[in-house]
C-alpha cells in the first residue's frame, strides 16, 4: 500500500519550469513637441524661444522651424523622452507659444 501511495504522490508532482535569464527590453516611447501657428507670436519670439529652451537648437534650425510653423501651421521642434518633453513643452508654453498636446512619436 505504501509503494502505491508513494508512486501516486510522485506522479502527481509537477516540476516548475526553469527560469530563463533572458529579459525582454522595450524602449520607452518618445514624445513630440509641436509648436502651432497663431496670430500673436512674432517670428523673432518663436525662434528665440526655440533657441533658448530646446537644447542644441541652432539659429538656422530655429528659423527653419519657425517658418514651417507659419507656412504649414505647425512644426515638430523636438522628439525625445517624456520627462524632458514635459519640461521643454512647459517652458515653451510659459513663454507664450501655442503648443499642441504632447503626443507619442
């Protein structure tokens, strides 16, 4: 009787699957900062704000983006991680630029 019971217990035991050391990494999404055209900000003000608040923004790039905002109605001025996007978006908003909501890139 003991042998039969032991065999039944052993056959009912299941083994846990082996853990793998592989980790699936998913990158954090990037976010776009989009400046919208409006009727009250000057070209000069928009370009100066881009140079002041967007890291690495050159004067030439700022003016190209400012023209894009004016002639196309909007321009994506920066793309990157959410925390930085929130900072730059807030700074541009406080400077008076008309901004689209942050959106995933």
